[in-house]
C-alpha cells in the first residue's frame, strides 16, 4: 500500500494517471461524437440509440444502470485527470529556482500554453451540457426521452450554438496537445514516430471537432429541423 501511495505521489505516477484517464476521456469523446452524428438520420435513429444506451447490461442491470456507472466512471476520470494535471503543474513550478525573465513561445505550442484555460472552458461546458441535454433544467423546450427534439431546439438558439462551438474549439486544442503529450509520455519517440505524432494528433482532433461542430451549424443553417 505504501508503494502505491508513493507511486501516485511521484511525477511518474501522476503522469500515469493523466495517461490512463486521458485514454478513457479520448475514447468517450470519440464514441460520443459518433453517436451524436445519428442526429443526421432523423429522430427515430438517435432516440433509439439513446434508449439503447440505457438498456446496456440488461437483464443483469436495471434500466439506465450501465449509463449511470459509465457517467460515474467518467466523472472519476475527469477528477483524477484534473488532480494529476494540477499536481504536475505545481511540481514544475516548485522545481524552478525562479520564474523565467522572458517567456519563449517557441518552447511550447499555443495548445500547450492554453491547456489550463481550455480545461476550464471544457469543464464549464460539460456541466452546462448535462444541465442542457441530460437534466433539461436550463433547456426551455426540453422533452424527456426525445433527444432529437432537445438537440435541434437547443441549437436553434445562436448563443447556445456559439458557446458549443467555442467549447469544441477549446476541446480541440486540449485533445491535440493531450494526444501529442500522451505519445511522448509513452516513450514513442524517434525520427519516424516523431514524424507521425503530430499528424495523428491533428487528424484525431479534426475528426472530433468537425463532427461535433457540424451539428449546431447544420441546425442553424436549416439542414436539420424539428420535422426530421
């Protein structure tokens, strides 16, 4: 037990926590985006998909239990991810004898230098997203169980769509730097791998961001309507 505690207190342990939770969150973001794209196939498809998520594990699990377990696991992953990131930031600050007299933007990408701010935007977005589409307490036209109606009617508000788009751009920066750093943490270095890291991170990020942003843009443009 003392060895485990010592490991998690170490920089290596914190990096391991960030890597594992990062993989969990990356996987969720991708599968969530793919599921959301069912909006383009009409109300029946996406509503059936949402209901199917609540039936996972039946009859062993009751209606919605698997989804609840998944959400609790994701919340735990987010908390651990934030803890590890914050802890590593504090360790790095304490390791410096003094602050830099002049910051060098060349030493870090724009994505890496905005990770903390982007993380705050993403956290605020996640909370609002749950209140908007899951609980419905900030949705003026929320219909329980009708995912298609809730998403389309929600995105018809330009301010809400704008916030979602802003959050996705912040998510994109976070994903890009997170994937790039994750591969570096695993020791995937070398001339060939270094040449692949950036394209891989950029491609994954582009797929997720473009897929998610396409939804509010399609509603605002009138390509997706409440009539299906």
